C-alpha cells in the first residue's frame, strides 16, 4: 500500500486496532504490517490464515469493512 505522506500517522493509528482484531480471529496464524525499507510511505500486509474459510471469514468482518472504508483517505 502506498500511503499519502501527510496521512501516514493517521494510517498507522487506524491500522493498530484492525491488526489486533485480525490477529485475534480464529484461523489467523500471522498478521503483520511491514514498512518498506526501500520506498517511503510504502507498506505491505503479510498474513497467514489456517485455510481459505478463515480468510473468507476475515474478509467479511466488521473491522475489515471499516478499514476498507477508511483506506481511500490514506
């Protein structure tokens, strides 16, 4: 994800509860937000799910809908 420089702090603050909620989901094995060391304001989410059903459930959560709604601001 490429984040607007003036929105980076807001993005990081919004990501904290989302990341915590994602990690707490049943079927989540790993969920990490990584900042690029080569490109400014560039982030990657690295996530591992038990199976496709766990990922599908994650994609339908309220916290996923909330962050998707906020994403264009960042």
